[in-house]
């Protein structure tokens, strides 16, 4: 299996993506009660969005696959949404759509319009749709593995191991 092209996202590009999400959120005139950073990749973008918008941030971790930090927290967030709170889930990339669809499934009983999704990069061929995106890619054309600023501190082997967990995302 060929290794992907590792394409760094600069800090300036990342800040531009955050700004684009803030503008899109503002234009929609929909304001969540909470931002929810989806761990691991959505935590830093959610933190920046929280500072830029003044909206409080919560987090849920689906990457570690520990029920107490993933499924249990999603159940609590589903209760909050069912009670009328509006939640904006934030992730770095909507690639296959697996993460967003898992969150959407967990919050399926939430009232219409109470749960939305924002990503820095949105694969137009993803199995999931998002409400806000800073950039779009087409995975049938773009095979690069994007390295966000918070990932740039990892060594190449670690980055390739993350890619290797689900290499079909860039196939």
C-alpha cells in the first residue's frame, strides 16, 4: 500500500479556516448554546471557535473508543439536545462521514435543527453532510493526508500510523 502525500496545514491557513467558520455561523443566524469538540481532531478547532465566538465548549472523545468518554457523553449530550439546547459539533475533517454519522445516530431523537456540524475540511463525497465548512475537497481527486498544526508535532511514523488506521479514506 502506498503512503499518502502528507500536506501540512499552516497555522495561518488554520486561522483562516476558523475565521471562515465564524463567518458562516454568523451568516446563518443560528447560534448554538454549546460547541462540542469531537476528539481528537475537533478539540483544537472547537477551542479556537469558542474563543472567537464566546460560545462555551464541551467535548466528547470518539477516537479513544472508551465508552465513558464517548458513548456515555453522547447520551448526556442527546439528553441536553432533547431538552432544547442547541449543539454545534466541531471536527477537523469530514472525510468518510463515519464520525459525524455516529454522532448524528446517537442524537437522532434531538429536535430538528438543534444539532449541527462544522468542519475545517469537508469531503464532498462523504457519507455525511455538514452545516458549516471552511474548505471542501473531493476525495476522488485529492488523496493527500492533511496534517493540521496540532498534529505537526508528531513524528512522521505517528502521522502515518493515524492514516494507516483507515487508509481507504485516501484510496
